[in-house]
C-alpha cells in the first residue's frame, strides 16, 4: 500500500499522470522531454521529424497530431511514473474520459494564446468535476512576449480554481533565460537540452521575486490560518510549512499550481518531475476518491484496448488494489480470462513483466472478456470482488456522434472483413459507431468529427486491408397523403390447377402527424373471411414501404370495408397482393406529399461566439427557439434550435471553426415537416435517378 514516507510528503508506489491540454499545446513534446530527463530515453526525439515516442502510430505521424492515447513509463529517482499523453482535439476526447478518472494527477499543458483559452476551460472544467489534482505547465515560455502577470490574468478565467504561480521567468534582453522557483527561492538558468543550473537570484529580479512569492503565500494562507497569522506578523514561514501547504492544497484541488518551461527544449521539466514526485497523490488517495477499500482482493480497471497485429488484444489497465501475475486468471462481469502476458508500454514498444503491483499501469494480454471501462479482479476471489468497484468507477458513455459518412466496400468480398475490422476499432474507441441502416440500404460510419472518421478509415485500410468508398449519408425522407381515397384492390390469376383470387375494398386516409399506420375492418356479412384480415394488413404495410414519390409512407389509416373471395382460389398471399395493389393505387391518388425530418439541436457555445452560431443556424434553414446560460459555466450559452436533417452535414465542422474548436451539439428527432415546390421535386428526381442507377 502507498503511504507517506517519514519526513517526506511524497507517496511511494507507482503513479499515473495524465498529460492534457488544448490541441497542439506541446503535450507530446513534453512527454518526450520527461522521458529523456528521467533516463528512459538516451536522446530526445521530435514530433516534427517523427522520432517521438508519442504520436508513433502511422495516422498520428501522417496528421502530425495525437489521435489516440500514448503511454510511457519512467523510473525517476526511485519512483515509477506512467504518463498518458491524451489527444488535445475534441474529436478524440472520449479516450481521455476513460483514462482521467483513474489518474492520480494531471499536467495541463497550455500556452499564452488567447485563442486556446476556451479549449483550456473545457479541459479544466472536466478535471475539476473529477476532483483530479492538476498542475499547469505553461509551455513555450521561451517564445513568450507578455509578462507573466498578464499571462496568468489571461488563463485564470479558464479555471474555477485559483491559479497559483510557483515560478516566474528571468528576462534578459527580452528573452526568457531561466526562472525563479518561488517556493525554493532559487534561480535556475536554462541550458540547451540539458538540466538547468542553480544560480543566485539576479539582483534586478529580487523585487519581482519577493512580490510574487508573497502573492503565492497569500493564496496558500487562504487555507492555512497559521500561515495567515505569520504573514500578518511579518514572520517568514518555514520552507517545510510552505511545501506542506503546496502539497495539501494541490491534493485537495484547492489550487492549481503553475510551472513554466519549454517542452521542446526541455526547460523546466526537471522541476515539474520533482513537483510530481513530492506532491502528486498516489493509489491510496485514488481509492479513497473512488470509494474502494484499501484491503481486499486484487482489482484492476481497463483504460484502453488495442488490437495489435501480432500480439492480439492488449488491455491497458490500472491496478487498483493488490497485484497480478502472468498466467493468472481474472474475472469480470463478462466472464473469465487467463492473463497471456503483462507488458509495460513505451509508445509502441512493450516490455514483458512477470508481475505487477498495487497502483501499477500495464497492458494485460488477451483478456477477451474485458472491455474498456470494465473493472476486473482475481478469479479466485469470486464475482463479488469484481462487481463491487464497478459502481465506484462510473461507466463513461460515449458522446453522441456528430459526423457521419456512408461507406461501401470496393470489393464485395470485403464485407465480412469490414464488419470484423469495425468491431475491433469500435472496441478500441467506443465513440466510433457503425450502423447498417436497413431502410436506407446503406452502412454508415459515425464519429466525433471529420478527422475522427477519417482516421478510422485510414486504420481500416492500413491495419485490416479494407478499402471503402464514402459518400454523404442519405436523408431519411418520408411521404404521406393529404386526401382520403376509396379503392378496390383485385388480384386474379389462373395458370392451371388452383388459381389466385383476392378482392378488397379499402378506404385510405391520412392520419395526424406522428401516428404511423393504423388498420381496421368494417366488413359485414362475411364478404371477406376473418382469417384473411392479417394478410390484408401485411399487404397494406408492403405498399407503404415505397410510395409514389419513392420514399416510405407514414401516417396513413387503411380501413377494409368490403371485398369478395373464392372458396378454392383465395389464399393469404392472394389477399396480401390485392391489398398491396389497392393501397399503391390509393397513395398515388391521395395527394402524396414529401416529408423531411426536423431535428431538435442543442448547441453549446462560448457566449462571444453566439452571433456566429445563430448565423450558421439561419443559413441552414434552422429555426432558433431561444438560448439560456450554460449552468455553472460563466461566459457560455446553450442555444436551442430546430434544423432539417438535410442541413446537418458538416455542421460540427463549421461549428468548431467558429468557436476555436470547443462548440458542440446534441440532436434528437423532433417532427416531420412538409416540403413542397422545387425543393421537393429535386429530391424526388434524385431518388428516382438513384433507384435506376446500377448497383455496385
């Protein structure tokens, strides 16, 4: 079990640290620098030239951006840290939501860029809701032009928690050459790709250091009465007391410390590692946060699933309690599995382990009955041990898809392979959805945005050899009727032996919108025997599958009023055919009209982008119903709209472009609306042309 060591604030045992931050803030470069400073790498790689441990997949290399979580471990001064570099793009955010609740702390990589503050706000809010301790690493300080106070004032609105500046830069001729640690009261001068060296605090920086340190102590004193008394009495607090307060306030989430540096150059990274080593909490505090007892059978939680070409399925997991050995049997709610290998990850490289301990983070091999988000335990302890913590680690439901493409395989022989490949990709990334729309006759791949879906298609090709063609998904148009029509449907056929005979008289009428289909009969005197009624109803439904405009028909009532039968030639099939013919004739005469689906779309946006969003909605034939302030999010609004499904294509792309990547929406079907005139004629003509086109 992890515990506080005598005379030290740090905890023992492995720790899991998340690297998060806005898109292209430098998280992967920071991971590379951490691994180099910690001795896990002999030479620091570069994201730019494709030599980094993170972003090592072909897709990440191709797009020069993180498209999945990257994992790497380092032993630093006797403590093991596993870092998870999480994608900054909102399109890949679901992967972070599975990992973050099981982390001990997060390093939030940010920069002095006003355009990225909204994205920083989204990230910090999620960490605050999780109660996850967090340190801000203010990156690219070597290229900063604003003063540190100005930068802090820029970033503070993104955090509900006070930002606590722990370092200030040393400026020389307009360039940041080092920093002063306000807690240590020491100055450090940067060296190129090497640890900083300690120097005396420059005389010219002493006034700034004293003022900044006092401001830091004042914020700490808000949570420490004895420190407040010392400050009021002009008593210099002992350094140990300052570090005790820094550690306690970080772990309680009362403050968010801010450290400065440059990930690409390795500046400030050693101080960051030491802060994590001494101040980040460990597995015991995580168990307390999740409500899991310290004592009990071994438990672990699956954070990420990967299907490798040669090693099969790997389940990256956090050991919540106890330990596991290679070859042991584990049990989840889905079944039992024997562990086929334990591996410590370094990007795409896996190092075998014979066993893992409390708090460790490793990949378990071939756990076929464990999915991302599952908690599992030692099979010897029984099912109850695995089920107990499941409530403490809430299931993270994937967000609603925001972008879709219709897909068809180039080679029909690949259809079975496509289903298998998609199943594996969806297991790796539950926010990726694959559906087969029977009514539209198309397969659709849905995700969180254009890039998310594009990366999935690239993986289909590169990893599974499945090549698909894509197109815009079809819109779920339907049709209905405006008038009531009375028709006779008659089917008579004689071809030797028993013939076929069915004869029905039908009233076909419109129903209120949303009522669907209704069937009843008012036949008198046995003109049509009762045993044929169900076949007649099925024939009516057959006719509604495709109306005269080429689309499914809704909101229609059919009443069987009369008919006739033949004692020998009548049958269920004959009456079903007669009903289908009759209803088809009636629909063409009853004033068919096209219906388009209207969606209720709830858009979440920063308030200063609201005017742009309303213009986007109006440009898509949308109706604005109103807006409200987003609960507990100052400076954000929720816009309620109605938008035709036909206008939803690419909405998420335009929305994110207008909101610096942070806008989002949720949608649901609201109602059907009539569409007439040239618009309807064009839709019907396009449908007719598609029906005549040869199939692939």
